C-alpha cells in the first residue's frame, strides 16, 4: 500500500484547517440551545427567527447592495485602468499612474480608511458634500481598493490577447467600439467575471474601511456581527453565516459549471475547424 506523500498530507491538512470550521459553524446553526458551545439537539428555530431580526436583515441588505454596486463600479474603472496600462505603452506619468492604481493592494486598510475619513470630512466642510457618511461613502471606499484588484486581473488577461484579431477586424471596416464589444469583451469576459466576483466578496467581507467611513443607519453585516460577537456569539449569527456560505457555494458552482460548458463548447468548435482544415485539401 502506497503511503501518502508529505505534500499530499499538507494539502489535505490545509484544506481541513480551512473548511472544518465552516462545517462546524453550519452544524451549530441547527443547535436548539441558546448557548453556542452547548449542544441542545437539532432545530431550525434560528433560521425561522431570522425573519424577525430586522436589524440583522437590514445590515445584510445594505451589505449586499453596497457589494453589488462596488462590483459594477470596480469592474468599469478597473477595466479602463487596465486598458490604459496595457494598450498605451508610453505616456507622461505612466509609472506614477501604475503605482497609484496598484497602491491600494499594499496599503493597510487602516491607513486607507483614515485617509478617506479625513477626505470626506474636509469635503463636507469645503463643498458641503457628503453631508453625512453612509452607504455612498462606504461604496466609494470599497470601490477605491477593489478597482486595483480588477485592474491587475484584467491587465493580465489583456497582455495575453492576440492583437492581430482586433487589427484584422478593424482592417475589414469594423469601428473601434464594435471591435471592443464583439471581440475584446468576449475574450476578457472571464477576467471581468473574476474581478467582479472578487470585488463583491471583498466588499461584503470588509470591516475596517466601513468602520471608518460609515455613519448612523449605515451599519453593514460585518460591523453588525463584530459588535454582536463582543458580547458572545449568538445562534442567529451562525444561521445567517450559514446562509451566506450556501449562497456563495451555489454561485461559485454555477460559475464553474457555465465556464466549463463554455470551454467545452470552444474546444468542440476548434476541433471542428481543425477537422474542416484537414478535409479541405482532400476535397480539392
């Protein structure tokens, strides 16, 4: 019997270390006891009780709203920044622009949150906006650092593209915007989807930035959970966390399924083209 290698053991140990706490969280979300550490039998009372917890559901709704808006804005701005970095090889201030785009990746969130807080306070004193911090300021803060992730992902994909395809389309009379929509966009669609999902997850998970730039009535789900955990973990928090895990797992599975089906369709198309090229000389 072949013994497992050290690398295989470390791989499974790492996966177990990551996913075992999630499994325990889901199991304890069905605990009938009010004490999280004491098992009182199986029950779905905490899932049903979420319908009456308006404060927690409100925080969840605000977090989902901010995360969705952040993903859309980050994909748009990050794609523009990626095109500037990859398609314009030389312009004055290119190094500075690249540094500004990637700076939020290495900047501590505490520094970013504090600087944005000071910016919003100064803007409110000078121009009168924002009058108060809330969902808009959180959205701006999340878009600021999520744009960097999208720019890095999309620029990596753009550097791999064959420019001859776009040049051939423009030689045939296609306008630049049509080339972008019909040729470039489908080729970079996986990177756009990856950047959007990463931005959504980062925004939904953020606590530090939201704590700096939020205001009254703009509490997000991480802030709500963090404030509740100080007094002890409640079973309804386990229930809402389990629902989020379920939603993320289903979304990830669907994204993997459609990407795999699209890749299989592309391989079949390439195989048909290859077979047609092999039969063409015989027909002549």
